[in-house]
C-alpha cells in the first residue's frame, strides 16, 4: 500500500517543502466491560538510545563548563513510576485506554500521520495504542520519510510535539521546525515559582529573587530527558529571608534547585521565530491539512473504528484509509 505514496511523489504531488504531523483516535473493537487493571512492566524510556549519545556528549560539556566530570552512569534508567497500573482490554490487549481532555475515553488506537502540505498527500502512517503520547513515534516517522520517501525541508506540528529532543534532532537533519509551544506548568509546591529566577548566560547560573546564584552542578538523566541541574548554596538558603516562600517543608537538601533541558538552546531558537509570518503560516497549514485530512478520512474512509483486533489489523485498517484518500487526491490533482 505504501507504494502509492511513492507514485504521488513521482507525479510531483509532494515536495517535502513543508510536512505536517498529527494523530487521531480510532475506536478499538473492545468494550469497557473487557477492561482490567494490570501492573505496568518496568522498562527504559522511549528515547533511551538517542539520549545515551547525547548524555556522553553532555558529560564532556559538563567537564568543560565546570571543570569536573560526572561518573559514567552504570545503572539502568528506570521508567517514570508515577503511574504503576493501566487499563487493558482482555479482548484486544494491544489497544490502549485513551484518557485525553476533550476526547472519548475507552480502548482506542492512534493513527499518527504526516501529510505533505502541497496537495495533502499522506506520506506515512504509524499506528500505536491509544495511551501512547504523540511524541513517541514522531522522530522515527520523520526520519523514515526524510531518508526513504523524500527529503523534508520543514516540518510543522501542534503543541504535543513540542518536546526538547525534537528540536535538536530536526536541526541535525537540517529540517526547519515550526511547532506550537507547549504550555509550561510549574508543579512545585512553593510560592516562588521558576519564573522568579533569571538565567544569566554570562555566569551560566540562575539568579534568585534574593540575588544569590544557583550554579551548574551536574547533568541529570531520566528515562525521558536530559537536564542541566543548577543548585543554590545551602548556606545561602539557610540565611535567606525568602526561605519559606522558596523551599517546601519536604525539601531534604535545604537548598533550591532548578533544571532545564539539555536541548533548551535549540528550542529557544526555534520558538523565537513564533511571531514570524512564515512560522504562523506553517502552523495554519498544519491545521488545515492534518485536521482536514482526518475529517475526510473519518467522513468517507472509515477512520472511526477498527473492525478487527490487534495492532497489525489496526495498521492495515489505517493504511487502507490513507491509501484511499491518496488515490482520490492523486486523481483529482492529475485532472
């Protein structure tokens, strides 16, 4: 089925000048009654191998910036355990329980599609369970298109794809990235939030509201990210008149800490162009072509419910829907 995409490219209906990516939910052939709570298996994060490479690079930069090198990590990074159980269907265990604001709850699959904005040709379809984040398959999908279908010059996506690693990875592929910024939520249980601290690039340190510095301490690695960790001096925090506003009672170290992504610089460079007309036009094209394509598939090409069960069947279903729409658009464009 994917050969039709190559034909669309060969006929000049896709150029790679700008591609848009989004996902839509497709109902699985499974009812609420078939769901049961199961324990989540322990596993490393999605970007494990990618982050390994950047972590080694970051350790060298840490040594250059601080004069000290952190010991090489030997323990396996564990998955974030804030969620230890999930709902799984007994009749279709490969689907996923979707729970997103404004979306129907229950067992679904997600069809992740990348569309060329010249004529709306769908360049790739990836299907995941409904409880998978949109960011998970994104980089592999973009790289597959870029290397196997046609070179991508620019990519656009909504806020779900605004994760730091995407900005860095697309830069290295020489792909411009136009993404709607994700809202930042400071969940620290203190009065003085992150925005009260100013980063001083010349000092490579954060300045707190009391004028003290939080200096670069180490490179922190989690299952899903890589972060520079900045720490305040414990004595500064002990004598600070703002201590009660800045530190929670559960803080064992007794000093404020902040972290920012290893890829923050590239993300800031991309988002600094947010007011540019070209940037705004790219976001508009994503909305028109991605959401319009999904609407056309749901209305006329059965992208509403999977009739069979299992991930392989879901992939076949979503590929057939995309192929049908591509054929229609190819015929329409060649008239």
